[in-house]
């Protein structure tokens, strides 16, 4: 649910979205994920399947790093780990507007399923 919500917020489910050097559903910047792409056998980050695999793998790493805090993981996913630390976490904030919007959409989806 979170990944679908993230894709909705980031690019409105556009598989071919581009923003600067970020590509696809999960807005992956290849230069930061070269090793991850190799490990997951993803040669083309613009391929929707590979893009989602790399994005989920990275998000899972962040969830683990931030001890299952989805808002912190989403904040780091959006702003980069350094950006999240300097702009939010070091100031006592555990989330950003983007993370809150993703969580709101995920909650709405969960509520519909209940």
C-alpha cells in the first residue's frame, strides 16, 4: 500500500516520469543506485518492473535503518538520507509533508479495504 501511495504522490503513476536525473514510478537516480541495480539484475531503470524493484529495495533498507518508522523512511527516500538528517531529523522532526501525504493516501486505501 505504501509503495502504491508513494508512486501516486511522486508522479501520478506515470511509468515514464522524469525529474532531473530521476526516472520512473519510484523516481530512481541511477548514479546513486548502480550497485543496487547490479545486485537486482536491473539494467534499465526506465523499465517499470526494474524501477519498482530498485525503489522497493531501497525503501526497505530505509525502513530497516530507521527502525520501522515509515515516516522517517519516506522522508529519507524523498530528501536523501543526508537531506533528511540535516533538514528534519536534526531539528527534532520525524517527517516531511511528502511523507505525511503518502501516509494519508495509504490510510485511505486501508480504510477502503476494511
